[in-house]
C-alpha cells in the first residue's frame, strides 16, 4: 500500500495560471539574468512559477493576469484601488503604471484571477494582502478575441483614396487617407 502525502491548500496561495509563452520567457530571463538579480526576487518568482498551472496562450482565462496585463488591485484594509501593468524589468518607460515582475507585488500578481487575494512580504517585511479587483486588459484575450474593450467611435474616411485593399505592412492606412470620428467635424 503506497502512502500519499497530502497538503491542505494554503488560503494565502491561491491557484495561479501562467501562459506557456510567459513561462518560457520568464524561465529564459531568469536563466540569463539571475546572477545579476536579488536572490529573494529570483527565489520568489521561481516558487510562483513552480506552483503555477501552465496553459496554452489561447486557453488562458481572460480573467487571469499575464505579462502585459493591466489590472486594478486593492490592498487589504484600504478603500482605494490602484491600476498597474505587469511588465518585464526595463519596460517601465512603456507603461506609466508599470510594475516589474521582479518586485514583490509583481511576482504576487502573476497568474492570479479576478477576485483572488494573495499575501506577500512587503518592503519592510510586514505581510501585505492584495486582491485583484478587475482585469482591465489581458494581451492573450485581446489576441484571441476574448477581450471586450470599451466601445470606440467608428472612424470615417474624410478624403483620399485607398489603392486596393492594402493597408501596408504596418496595418495602417496609407498617409493619403485622413480619418476622423463620426462626431467630429
């Protein structure tokens, strides 16, 4: 008869989901840069990746936080919320609300879903609990058509002609076409 060890689920470590691509990118990043990083940030990120469920990019739920996700979070005991974008180190200039995956908050957020909470060690070592209030944007959901963005006003061509259906390699209309919204004059 085999003995199985079972562990009671830890309420402060909720189930997390990570895309296969994020897992590979983070694994590669850690393999090349870990000697240059603080040991605690590397250790914390590795532990989170080891306990994560790795999923194909197209199968990750739209309410799970992935790299590049923009989320609204709330710290326990506070009424206000904060909006952050989970980013790689060095991408802080791309997002005004960037939070690095190597920060304690960033590592805590990866893979969480809307409504989940997690506890992590704050900057002074005191435990901090954060809750995911809402996922405002997730790159995979946007890519695979599962993201429901806010409605925007349609664009109308004001002048110029399009040569065929081609919009160029960038996907943008040729410079001879000017666009305006329906409500503008």
